[in-house]
C-alpha cells in the first residue's frame, strides 16, 4: 500500500526545522508541495495521549538533554542566517500544541490548510507569537477569512481531537521519529537536509544535489542561550523531532 500512496510530509508548527524545510520547498519547488499530502505532527497533551493509548499507540518521544537544547538553539540560528531569515525566538510557557495543530485540521477542511501553515509559521518564528494562544489562532483565522471561533476552539472539539489522534497514530505507523519527515513509496527522508533527495524522488529527477559547504560548527555557548532556556524558550521536540 505504501508504494501506491501519494508522497507525503509530516510537518510540525512547533519545529524550526520543519519551518526551514517548508521555506526551502516553497522557494525552490512549490510544485512538490502542491503534489504531496501534508500531515501534522506534534507532542500530544494528556487527553490526546489517552486517545492514543486506547489504540495501543506509543509515539517515539523521549526527554531531551540540556546539551541538545543548546545545540538546537545554535543550529537554528545558523540555518536561519544561511537563509537570510531573522528569527524572533518564541517563548512557550505551558504550550498546548493541539491548539494550533487541530486548528490546522479545521482550516484544511476549508481548503486553507497550506495558507494556515504559512501564517502560523510567520506568527511563531518571525513575529514571536504564542500559537498555543487561542487568540493568536483566532487572529490567523480572521486573516485567512475563516471561522475564528471554530479554529480558536479546535482543541475543545471532540471530533477534531479524535481526528488529530488518528493522524498521530498514522505517523507512528509510518515510522516517524522526527520532523520534518518525508515519505515517497517505501523510502523515508528525515530532516531539513533531506529535502533535496526527497524532491528528486518525487520528480524522478536524476540530478545530484549541490554539496553543502563544509563547515565545522562552533562550540555551543550555554551562556548565550541561558536566558531563553530559563524563560521557557522552545528547544524543539524531544527525541530528535526537531
């Protein structure tokens, strides 16, 4: 069955790496984004985790080390600089990722899922807004001409909850262990540095990707990021999920 499915990618509105992959695809191969299925991934709250447990589904999420937290902060800055992007790092306090990702389902029902992703990434990574705040989601909905009430309360909708849990269960069945995560037939591609190989697989293009410039990473400077960590800045998904 996997070999007959449309190519797909799992994105996360939380993940800076997913944002970079989205930006790279939009700037170089928007036709690929138009030809594949989009599926969200996020760390579930207790209610969604219970729904998954009822189905015997366990997601590959583990605690992240402090060293990895610092690395992601450094790496995000480096990748943003390479792309000429300014990042306003969001501060997340008690985030509920269902707020944004279930709102995406509601937006996608109206055929506006892709526009919602673009607006949510803009809000989170460039405007430093809290996308776990229903008022922020309401603002995005109004910007897109969608039902602000429905999108901002999506996390309270039992049907959207069940659909969201089903999508997370599907990610587990697909073998997802981090985002961005791409599938083409039985082939899997993980990480922003696998965007070009995925594109070649989708397009059937035999071109070789341009080699990335070799560069030794700077040593992480914990002092440079301690304020973000202390304030609750998001350091990416645990367990390598970007």
